């Protein structure tokens, strides 16, 4: 679609650099502890860059802009929630979690409550959330490769999957710390520099206003190639040229479209005249600039009960971050609890700066690349906007820069997820946590989502990520918060809560992703489940713990001491560190 | 910079010169904590309660400031048409100002939480 001749080289450079830095780190990775948590010797600034680099995934780099382009003001809650999740993590989890001394989430569950059974379920949900989150990364890679080079969808997914699996299996986490820290700064540069250029072009007499009374129109004659068959809805009748199949018949030439739905076959090329209103993919309302810019105009994609959907989304993202396995595993690399807090604070700053930019792409995309609304694949807006707005060699170079940044996003998040998933697999399922077990686990952990991702082409990147947040918020969030702050939590209560929240949110996820379209309350309750599954998980955990109060661990006071007293006192841990 | 060392490097271990009485009191407090006596219980409960109160109150500030926005926009749609600094109010608040707010609250929290820990350390042992 964009055909920037520099895009592919940029992607290759990013990939090679990632492997090279990983190989450099390999020289230091000797023991198992090195592999898993970089021997806990990473300074807050490096750690914060690494956490941010790992966290800014396909959803942040491509998905947020895509959602903003489609839905407008309502989805601004996605990036705000992605960042605010770190505040919740800072306030309730960061320091005590580090002080618990556990390596992984299942370690924490077992150390706090002493239950092997709970540990096993924690392992299960780490793997589920990890794979759920890996899928959209691989798909984002597939989409990017197809947008940039026209390569089949699976090529990008396989490239990212393979690079990451090999890198993690050979280098472990210490090398990943270098890689991730590098990735944050690369991603920030890649999204900020082109954004500033585009903004300057728009301000100096570019294309009109964002908040007009009409849905987006083509500002010049525009050719669109439809890769996958699509049904579009046309509001204003228009005349266009088409080569391929439209409404079931072969066409080659001029075509009149009346108001209503039209079916466009795969591989069809459409040429729209300047000034025509942009048809939208069926199901996506054609919003005027006014409605798009106003809150609760679109309901963030859920047409019914937008207020409920908004609050549910806020809850999922605010509380889900602390339950993401690849986020938590990084806190063990801090030297102590205070460093964990300071690291999180720096992360808040780094994310805050980054999230200023995707919104800009989404908004300006409505002016410069409105044709993405035809296929609904607005996730590509970040990739295509620089080329469309600037043109010439500069546009191509900046387009290559964002392409490199996007690949950095897939590589880094996928690496982090893979490290944490293979971490728990190697200690709990496949072996006993030796370096060799870790390598084997990494191969398994990388292969499974790769196979699934190659099967499903048209899953919405941001939606799946949002659902992963909902599952994390309904399982690990109550476990962590209650485990850290409430003495009364018991192993049975924790397990009941994790299972109730996990089963319900996971069911909602599966129905939303694979089931049919549901309207009204059932639809919104399943599409944005956090608002009811999270309180429910908390309630079940508290009530069942109360009922089984005799099972409160006998040395609970000592465990609370360990979690909350500064390490330098050496309290609750036998001897000072 | 070598990322594997702390920024400042490690300062040499400090040797405490202290009045015998204070050291003895602290040693006693430490023992109370380690042995889970009632005095130790009170100390640790106090620490946990203070940290939780701090975290909850700051979370409350954020919930009040950010969480009220969707309702406010729903009740007063006219807010969406207010322009500040060339941006519509919802876009300015959510797209830009939310991030400095989150950072400011986080910063305040880190400072206060460390203060609570320092007080606890002073009560029971060597300051960190």
C-alpha cells in the first residue's frame, strides 16, 4: 500500500540490531538467575526504559491510533488507562512485590499462601494471559509486513515469532534488558519525529479541520486496493471506477453506488473521485467530525451503553496492568523495594511522553488516509500517515522510521511475554528451572501462539489486548492487592476468587472473539467484562477467605513484615541481606 | 554508562556511632518484630496501615479527578465544545493533561511512602 522503498531495510536493521544486542548480552548470561532476572542488578533508569520498551506493544504503537481514527474521543481512555495502570501498580504492588523476593507470579502466590494448587492455577493464567497478549503482537507484525511490502500476512508473524524465540532462548532476560531499553528510545523517536513533521505540514495550510459537520471525504482522487473481501456501507451515492468483483459481478470501469451496502471482492481495486464521501466498512458508523470529537458519541465501538463500556474499560486497564505477567517479572530485576518504586515512577513519565503521539496519528489520519475506513484496518494509520501527508523522499524516510518502530514494538513486547511464559513453563510444567529447561520452554512458548496466529487473520489487535487486560484484572489484581494488604486472605479464598474471575472473564473473551454479535446489555457486558468480573473476583476472594479463616497462614505477621519493611532492616527474612 | 551498577555507585558502608541506650531500645524493637510479640504486631500493623491509607487516598484523588470525567461529559455534553488552548476540553484533558497528573500523583506517593518507611526504620533500627 505505501511502498516506501526504505521501509523493508528499516525493519531489517531493527531486527538485526535486536539480535546483535541480544548476542552481546549473551556473554553475561551464565547462571539460571541471570537468565530469569538479570541477577537483580539493573538500575532504575535502565529498568524503567526496559519496562516501557517492553510494555509499548503493537496495541500502543499501532492500535491506539487506529482506534482513535475510528472512534474518536472515547478511546482516549485506552492510552490513559495503559499509563494509569502503572500508577495502580506503584501505589499497591511495586515495593511489596519486590520485597516478597519471588521470581514470578506463581512464586508470589505460593510464598504468600503456601498452596501448591494455587500455584498451579497461577501458572495456568500466566500462560493464558501471555499467549492472549502474544497473538496481537504477531498479528500486528503480519499486518505491518503486508502493508509495507504486500507480503502474505503470515510472513511478518513468522519473522517476529522466530527472531524473538531464538533471542529469548539463547540470551534470557539480561540480554533482553539491554534490548528493551534500546527499544523504548527507538519507539519514541520513531513515533515522535514523523508526528512533528506531519503536524507542521498540517498547520501550514494542510487539509482542513478535524471537527467538520461531515464524515471524512477524499481530498484527491484515491486508489484503494482491497486485500480481503469487505462489505462497505455507502451513505452518499457516488460514482467510482473499479477493477475486480463488486456485489458479486466482475467489473472493469465506471460504477454507480447508491445508498446502502456493497460487497467488494478480494483483490479489487477501487478508484474514488476527489470530494467523494469515504464509504465505511459495514458495522462501523460513519461519524461526522463533530460526533467523532465528542465523548460518548461512538461509545468506543460499543454502540449500546457507552457510559458503562467506558467505565469498564477504565477498570480493566487501570487494574489489569499489574496482572500482566511480563510486566511483573521485570520488577524482580530491581535491587530493592525502593528501587522498584522509583523505577515505576520513571515508567509513568516515559509512557506519558510516548502516549501524546498515537492520538495525533489517529486524528490526522482521518484527513490524510481516510481510505483506511473502507477496510476498517485503521491499525495501519501510523505506518501510512507520514508518507501520505509529506510525500517525496522525506515522507518515505519517515515512513520507514515508523515501520522500524512498529517492528521494535512487536519484538520487544513479544520477547517480554515469551520470557515470562517460558519462565513459568520451565519451572512448573516442563522441568525444574535449569537453563536447558528454560530454552526448551521458550521454544514451546513461542511456537504455540505462532501456530494460532497463522490461522486467524482478522482478529482486532486492540480488542484482544483489551480482553487480556480484563482477564489479568479479574485474576492477578485481586490476588496481589489482597495478598499484599489483607492478612485475612486464605489459600482457598484466593483460589476461589482467581477461578471465578478467571473463568467468567475468559468466557466473556471467548464469546466476544469467536461468538456472534450480541446487542444490548449482554453484548456490552461480554465485550467489556471488567466492570463486573473484577468486583466479583474481589468479593469471592473476601467472602471465601472469611469462611475459611482458620486457614490463615500461622506466620502471617512475619510475612507482612517481609512485604512491607524496608530491606535494609533485614526484618522477616532471617538475616540481613 | 555500565547499566549493571547503580548510578551513584555504592557508597562505603557507614559505621554508626550511637548512644548505647538508643541502640538497645532499637534492638529490643527489632526483636519484638522478629518474634511476633504484641508490640511487634502493633508496629507492623501501623506500618501497613499507614502505607495503605496513603495509597488509597492518592488513588482516591485520581478516581475523583479522572473517574468523574465520563459522567461529567455525559451529563454536560456542552463541555465537549469548550476550547482551551485550541483543543477541545476532552482531548486536552485525556490526550495531554492526564499524563502529568498521573506522574505528579506517583511522585508524591514515592516521597511520602519513603518517609513512612524512614520513620519506621528510625523506630526499629538502622536508618536506610
